C-alpha cells in the first residue's frame, strides 16, 4: 500500500468513528443522528472503493447510506405524524 492510500484509509476510519459516535451518543435531534448513521455508510462505501471492491462499495452506498437513511426518515415522519392525531 502506498503512503497516500494508508493516509486516506486512516482519515476515513477516524471520520467514520467520529460519525458513529455522533450517531450513537449525540444529544442533538434524531434527524442529526440519522444523518450521521448515513454518513457512516457513505464513508464505508468510499473505504471499500479504496480497497478495490467496487461491487461492495456500490451495494453499501445504495443500501447502507441511501435506502436505510430514507427508510429511517420515512418512519420518523410517520411516527411524528401519528403524535398529532
């Protein structure tokens, strides 16, 4: 591995850990935690791309960050919509 690839992998790993901590330990609103969890999936897909696994990277980007984040926001909207009834 080249030093540039090692540096990028380390930077992505640290950013993923920070986003995961924000998602799990964040005292902010629930949408910020959902976005932080989606960011972890997106950074994981970039990490897979750097490790020469483009098929896994596309799947992680589509499912891990895209569909899951959309589903969480959809359910959050439905749950909050039910509180007004």
